[in-house]
């Protein structure tokens, strides 16, 4: 305790100016002092990208990335700081290599909105790469989906062999992978899954600052669900810890994309502000974050002689080739003091093309009540053309117990996935993942002449002929009526006796006597 | 001398008697305090809240269940002790003009959905089988913890059910029903397995009293919104949302519960008086013959709240520094394996590799 002795000596000097300094030194070198000698092994970066869309709508994409320099494969990890314990325990218990889970409501309209940073299919999508040490992948997959359904309050427990596939060519790992045996990959989609506040709440609780500080204060459910498109996702994967890439860090990315509709949120005007979108403004960064930034897309394209204006004026801008085109972003750094942004005017437009060619086809037909159809095709698309891919199918009859309680709603067919390499109009230089913003490092890029993108179509809602569930009731009524009429008639025929009635003769006296007898209930004369 | 000796002996005897009587009074006072401390006999609270109706026009059943959920959370039962089952999603329904909200009062005064809701069973998961499995505890082993009713023999459980019902049955999602006999048998299973200390069963459906007619297990108290042959009616529509927002019985129960705080001493007899025929049009009923305690001794917070028995101590406890433990765990974390060869990322679309697969 030599340090505390030094502190006491300073206090003993008795100078008033030295007192606060002495207290500060005491605190630093006291019992907790040795903690500061160790650098923290996890870090948080948070980012919001606001992209104005051509139709007057605006898209907002949040990303929260926690990176943890630790080997989670060994047992006995018990000290969790920023990385959430619920997910860390999943990685070690089920030997996960990668996990991607998304909940989406709505559809990203690429034709009107341009390409997305990261699209997800409508409903819930879960795809997981297991480590090659896992012996029974299907059993781990089933248990994992049950655990995730409890964490995220979703019906992921409905994932079973009837909606799980093992893609053979797509969904390569997005993180570090030295070999890719697709046996350890599982993919499932639940298109009927609803996203609502009960899914957002546990997602928010995984963030280090929850929804108390930083960019996450903007995550208010009543604004986020009043949108044309809402997609929230959790991505876990191993990444390089340093440039030499000799050890692994675990990266957790939580992404949330919403598109605010100009007409829903007021009078169709194109003026947007943080307050109008989220009914909140940013006040402070998350104290646990090493980086907390807002990017606004200010690429100036002249459409109808309108240009983009941003208020307050940004201190720095960022230019790069994003998804094939050069873009400029205004940066607002929350860790920089006195940076609070309020409103901006803007307009933008995006175009892009694709190639096509037949190279590879893999088809796995469905087996009733066991596995779904799987069709994978590798196509090279020619320039300036339209390529249509269509599949015909027949609708089979279901057993009456297999209908959902609301069969008139229809049955969903999962959306199709398009994974594409698109030639880039401008050559991109290789990206340094630690320096560049998070939205530029979602997919690893091998060469700069093209970029990778993954898109989804809408799910298909098929109307199956619905049996009339009231028929059993109708049949019972009809049968009982028929039986009653037939049996009743026979019963009457067999048990009814016939009396012969004499015509009544007699005078008034006899009639009076009969009247009295009738009143008494006695047989008549 | 002898007189003073006698006198002193009498005085000592008198003081002894006085002390003895004081001791008796003090002991009985402590006994009273102890008895009050352990009056109810339960140590933890659980709630199972079920809404069994699907489709937008049954908005009021979801609002009923969420208003009870809100009261129960407000009075202290945590989410980990509440099993909430909603058969349909009203808040994010495409027909809801105000997404992520469920209102109980017209003019959108009270949003019972809130910002911090945790729905354990939703949509197609709300079935008779899942409900009975939750009650009896016979759940598949992979069920997550939030979907289980982990009660013991010192748990007070509140069970609230709402939906469409009839004489002796309750309809689940318009495709199956649960009968009052099945429900009574499920409660008997719970009693045999010692899964509850006391149970309060509230039901808000048409002819709700028929659902508790068949109970035969001890320590069950039941309330219903209407008698056999009567319909439970809904309360008020909201023109902006376009549907009825709540049922009458639960609406007045919610107003009653809004007055309760965790320290209140209101008892069950007041809950029986909620919603007389003039307000509810139907006649609410209750059943207490299986319950051992007198309802006037049963606090509302025994079932709706989670009042913990707390003993305050003024001792100081010295906590040991665990710096040695933390230091060793940090050193362990540092010894990660460094691989010889560098790792690399996989190619997302390796065309040549796929074609030659």
C-alpha cells in the first residue's frame, strides 16, 4: 500500500489546492487502481444512418456493435460487461459459429427506395452456422430455436424440420471461416411471425445502455411501428481481432431499419427532423460507447432542381463508394461536445443494374409434412434486360386438423432470396473494418470491381380451398331430422290404435249429459 | 422484624405476579405480531393471464387481459412470474390506426400495452393443450423458462381468463374449447402436485359462472362476470378505432385496481362488490366455499401484488474485498490461444466452387 502512503503524505502537506488532487490520486491508486492498468476487452460502437428516399420517405438504420476480445468456446466465462450474458451463454452452450436472427414487418421496395444496406424477409428469419464439433446439429438447432423464442418473445419454437433447410451454395458465413461444410448450416423462415413491442423490448434490453442514453433513446415503439418497413436483427459472428488475424473476437451487431412514410406521418411534406420521426431528440452519447455517430446521406443529385440541405451544418463529411456508387455523408459525432441535430431538407435518387446466366441448379423436391421445396440457381444476367424466373406449383389438400384457426387468411409461402454480385460502377478500395463505418463492413469484399448484395421477394399468400368447418354440425342436424321423421312415422304406425266412433244420436238431454261427462273427464255415452 | 420479612415476601410475590402478567401480555403481543407477519402463508406470487380470442373485432378481450397484466405488474409481480397468453396481435395489427398501442378507455386515455410488455405465448401457441401444460407443469424439456409456471406449494396464483364462452365451456381461438370439468381436473392435478398455496380464478365471458361450478380442490376462490344464462356485455366503443375497447366487468375491476397500491389493506369482499347489476347488466358471481380463510381477511395484494415480507436489520455487515478473485479471472482471460495461421473470411459467392460442387 505504498501508493496510499504517498497519498497521505500529500494530504499532510496541507495545501488547500493539493486537497482535491490528493483525493483524486487516492481514488486512482486505491484498491481499484489496478483495474485501470488492464484495457477493457469489449467495446461498443453505435451508429445511425439517415437516408432520404426518392418518394419523400426517409429511412433510418441503427447499428449497435459490441466487440468482445474473448474466447467464448472455453467453459467458465462468467464476467460479462458489455456483451449480453444471454447471448454469450448461447454461443458457448450450443457451439455456435454464427447466428443471424431478424424480425421484419413490411417489405423493402427497392424500386422506389433503392438498395438496402441489409434486407430481411417478412416475418422471422433465423440462420445459424454451428461449429464443426457439434455432433447432432438438428437437435442443437431445435433447442436453440426454443431458447431464442423465450428470449425474444416470438414463436420461434414453431421452427422444425418442415420449415428448415440446409442451403448448399448460399448463406456462406459472414464471419471468419477457414472451411465451410454446409452440413453445419441451418436456415428457417416463419413468414407469419408478427413483430411488435414485445419483440423490441428484449432486443433493447440487450444493448449496453438499454434505452436510457445515446442513440437508443430514439427507440420508441409507438413511432417505430408506425412505419412502412420495420426490421430488427441480431447478428453474431467471429471477426479478426487485429490486422494479422491470428485470434478471434466475437462481434454482436444489433441492427434496426425503419422507413417512415411521408403521408402517414403528416401532410406529405418532405421536411424531416429527428423529432418528427422519433418524437425524441438526441441529448447525450452512451457513456459506454467508444463511438456514437449519426450519418446523413447528403449526396447531391439534382432532381427537379432541388438540392439537399442539412441543418445544423455538419462539421465533417464522409465520402466513399457505397453499394457501387460514390456517396457523401454528413457526420454528427455525439462524443464531440455540442453536437445536437434537429432538422434537414433533402432529395435523392438511386439506380442499379444486374447481370444473369445459367450456371448451376440445385433442386430438392418437397416431401409432404417433412421438408419444403428448395431451389437454388446461379444465373448471370445480361445487361439492359429483364429476366423472369417463375415456378409453377399445385395446391394439395390438407387434413382437417392441419388448418389454422383462421384458414381464410391464407397460407404463406416463404420469400425467395436473391444473392447477387453486382458490378460496381466505380472501383472500391479494400475496406479496413476497424476504421470504416459499420454500414460499409457488413459483407466481406474480395475485389473492388463488384459488390455483394442479398435481396428478398415478398412472401406469397396462397388461398387454399377451405373446407366448411360447420359441415359436421349440418350433417348431424340433417341426419337427426331424417331419423326422427322415419322412425317417428314407423313408431306411429306400429303403436297407434284406431277407434271407431259412432255418429252421435240423441236428444238435448243426451247432449247435456255428454257435456257434463266431458267436463268431469268421464267416457261419454 | 418478622412483619418486615412478611411484608418483603408479599411485596416480592406481588412484583413476581405483576411481572408474570406483564410477560404474558408482552408474549401475546409478540405472538400477534408474528401471526400478522405470517398471516397469509404464501411466499411468492404468480399470475397466468389468458386471452383466448382471435380476430380484430375481439380487441376488447386482448385489452381486458392487458389491463389485468398492467395492474399486476404495477403492484409488484415481475415479468418472470407472469405467464401472458394472447391469442392474437392487436397492437401491430394492420387494422390498428395507432400501432403499438392497445387502449382501454375511449379517447385513447390509457394505453395498457405500454413500452415494456412481455408476451409469453402468442398467436397460434395459445391452445388448450399449451394452457393445461402450463398449469400442470407437464411441459416439454426444451421450453424456455419464461414460458413455464414454476410455482411451489407456497405460491399464490392468479388465473384470469377472458374470451367467448358458454354454459360449461370456453372457446379457444374459434377452433377448440376447454370444458369446466377439464379445468377442475387441471386444478386438482395442481393441488396433488402441490403447485399452489391458494388460487384465485377470475373469468370474464358469457355464462362465466358455469366454469367454476365443478371445482373440487381446496383453497380456490373464483369470480365470474355473469351467471349461467346471462351474457357479459362490452363497455364502450371508440369511433376512431372502430371496435369495443373493453368488457364491462373487467373495466370496473380495472378502475377498482387503479385505487390499490402495494400497501393497501383492501380485502376480497370489496372485490366481490365491484360492478353491481346496475353497471354491469349481468350479475357477477363468486365462489368461496372451497377457500379456507374468510374472504374479509384476504387482501387484494395477496393475489394481485407481490408483497414481500421484509425484516429490517440495523447490524452492519463487512464485505470482503474480492480483488484477488477478479485479478485471477482477468489473468485467465488473457491466456487466449494465438493461432499459427491467420484466419480469413469466406467468399460470399464463389461461382467456380459452386459450379463444380
